[in-house]
């Protein structure tokens, strides 16, 4: 059956120039029409082939009973049950930014008393849609919710890109035997007890519509992150280090940061406070809170913020807290406790959760603005009976929810959180996650080879996430007190290496982490650090939008990326590296359609954004050829403007 509205029956529609979706609301809810237009004009395509008997919009399993959200017209011979809900209320909201609908659905007789809302939010000026469910217990007894599933998606439909928020969600292609080749995103391992009056929010399915081209899919993923986690468009240029011998040396780092435009100086690992006890460093803060507040004020006076590494769930064996509260640790099967490692041993559902939150709130009161953390390990079951979680298995979900709340609270306070978690965390408020590199790179390779290899990994990861929400790791000087080699040992005397390292971060769109007590050690290195921070700030609105690869890095030829923003002019900047030891030429195709080109528009380029603009010859697809000659070991950029 083709997608279409059912004639004579009432429908609610969300529509923009890329997406139209209608739900019939007679006798239950059902999507009856869902079409997309990948370029915002021309042909409408069916987003999916609508089957009237399919649980298309969602599914909830309560006390073992499957409750399809959609109305289902049941050919009884297929053994299908009727839709479980009727439409009780429809709430609609329209702003300049988005149109939103909530269908409130009541359960049919003799079914679990859970009220379900299906939410849809369509952005007015972007090809993006968010859908999610909320489930509310309206009965007098508890229900066990073991499945939340949202609309099926077709991996075969190459004009759509999907991301998800939430706990442990995965797509299982072909997981519905009736419709092979279909993915149904659903929460797996969900064991949630819903008490009377409680509400449970599902993950969100984030959908973008784009042309069938892998570069458009990259752009769509970058757009999805920036649209639904807009705080990731506001990253801070962050320097971190450890091993300051006293507060005066730390202030010196802050002064240097201020001189070149670094926005955050972060006290790395156990530099600011101890693991577990979360006691302030006596070396840096002999007068405790007073000293931290004074330091934050000192930094603020120079437009620099102070950040702390705060091991979210880590307490080392020799700390006082563990002697007082050994029972706050995760308890594994057979009475085993976990090694703190780099992830954590403390269960957030125990007293540790409140202890940590109180300490964090106090730290923020003193003026700290950025937090960097590891963990928590919410994949672990926990058998400790006195923690807040209901069972060993629900510990995973409860601890995940604890961290979700933590990230949301921090976002509401304007605090930036860096955490090595997975991408769904960004939509809960995490500011940055790891960037695609491995820290092992730092202790194996050296010199330009290392930096180039490192860059190739960062660039490759652009296919999944924009650089604005990830960090790299540029090490300068002595790393871990000299225990590891750095990218740049001696900045003043290694200008080529320093510039490539800086451009591999700031030129690629990474603001963090610039690691070292002193990013520069003389006038030449200071000028280089300032040059690339100035570059970042000048093109911030391009670097926090779409980033496409022009050529992947190797040691043999030129490589580069193109940052662009269709809402800006200058609309793009290409950053090109020559890591080799000879002059090289290269011809790059600059795809200006990603920068907002439309037929008839002209464009021009300026090297380093200075001097005379040179007109670019564009083909009928908005592609420009950029011919570049680059001396050995140079990095340069070209700014592109529409006429
Ligand atoms: Zn526990």
C-alpha cells in the first residue's frame, strides 16, 4: 500500500520542504504518510512503505505484554492484535525554530495501565526530525518495562541518516522476521520498574534527510549533532597539564594562556584534587577553598576559566573514603570489587553518587567552569544490596540515568563536560568525547610522521562526528613528568612540528586538549600558538559546522579538510598540509554545495583570508578547482567567499 492519507479521516501533519509526515488519529494512531525530499525540492520519495498492520510508530513491553503504539488493522489470519491505544489528547506547538506534536495515548481495556505519548519534533528550516516516546504509569501497581522501540527504519533508504540518544540502544538490521532488511531501534537490556505516577522517557531517534552521497551523510551527521546538541557548537580552547610546582607556576600558565587566547586551563588527573576523597591539592591550594576561589578569580580577570579533572567514579585503594565506605564500590559476582583503573570502581547509586555531586557543586561554587572525567562504568552489574538500584541488572540502567542527570544538570549550569563516552551522551549535555585517536600514538611514533598519522585518525573519525564535539591530544613539553614522549618536546626549537601539531588540532576544528604547562617557550613558538588560536576564533562559525575531507593524510602528498557553513559568508575555509620534505602541488575539488552554493552564485578565494580575492571557476554542480603549491612542511589555509 503506498503512503497516503486515508481519505475522510482526521490527520495531523508535520511538514517542511524536506519532510512530510502525517498521522491518522481516528481509532488509534498510525503514520499513514511519510515522505522525504532529499534536496528540498523536486521529487518526493516514500520514507518507508506503509503497512497497515505494522507497529510502525513504536512498541512498549509492559509486564511482558507487547503494546504497539500504532493502530493496526488486523487481518486476523496474520494473528495480529489490534492497536493497544486510543488517542486521548493532541498537543501541538509551533515556533520559528520547530513544529512539535505530542500524541497522548490511552491504553485499551484489560491492558497494563500505561499512558504513552509519541512525540515528534520537526525543524522548520533543516531536514531533521526527532521522535521519541514517554511512558507513564497511570495505574495503582508497578509495571516492568522491558522494551521501548521506535519506528522501523530502512537501511536501504540511502537518503536518510539516523542517530540515537539514550541507554544502550542499538539498531538490529533484520531483527523483525516479517520484514528482513529493516532496522528497529530499540532499547535493549531494559529492565525498568515503573511505579504508579512515574514517567519513563525513551531514547530519541534523530533523523536527517540528505542526498545519496557519503559526503552528504557526513554533513548530515554533523548537522544532527549541532542541531540536537547545540552546546557542541560552543567548544572552548582548552589547555591542560599536571605537575605545577606551586600556585605561582600555575598562574604563569594562566598568564601565558591569556596572552594567546586559550580559554580554559584545566588541572589534569589528580592535579587539582585527589581521587575518591576529592580533597584539594595541598601543593596548589594550601588554604583550601579560599585558594581555589582566588585562582578562579585571578583567571577570570584574564578571560580564562579554570577546569578540573574529576574522576567521576574512581577511588584509589589507599584513599580515606574507601576505608570509611568500602561498600560504596561496585560489587561483582562472588563478592569481587573492581579495580579502579581508568574507568571506575564506585557505584553512583551508592552514597558515592551524593558525595560526588556535593563535592562537584561546591567546586562549581568556587568558580570552576569546566569538568573533565572518566567513567562511570555503567555496563557493570552491581550485587551490593544497599545501593539505590533495585537489582544487580538495573544497576546498569540506574547508573546510566545518574550520569544522564549529571550531564543535563551541568549543561543547565553552563558547565562544559568532557567525557570519554559514546556519542549518545552528547545529546544529554556532554560537551566533548574522544576524537578518534589512540593515546598509544603518543608513545610510539615521533615527529611529523607521528603527527600526520595522528591527523589521519582524527580526519577519519570526522565521518562519524564533527570535530567540535571531540578532542584530540596535542602534547607539548614533558608528558606525565617525562614518562611519555610528547608530540613537541621543545616548542621554541621545533617550529615545524609545533605548527603541524597546532594545525592538526585547531586547523581541523579541535579545541582540546592542548596538553602542557607551557604551550610556548619563546617568541617564535608564542607567535605560532597565537596564529592558530586566532585562526580558530576567526573561523569559529565554519569550524563548528560541517567538516569534509579533501584528502586523507599520509606522508607523501598534500592533505586537507574543508570547513563550511551554508549560513555564513565567508562560507568555507580549506586547510591544507604538506608534511613532506619537498614542495608539492595539488588540485583539490572544493564542493561548495555543502557551503550553501546555488546555481548562478560566484565564489572567490583568498590565501590566508588576506589580500586580493581570486575568482574561482565553478562548474554547474558548484564545484571549484583549487590549485595549490605548498612549500615543504608548510600548513596554509584558503578562505572562500560567495560573490
Ligand atoms: Zn551498586
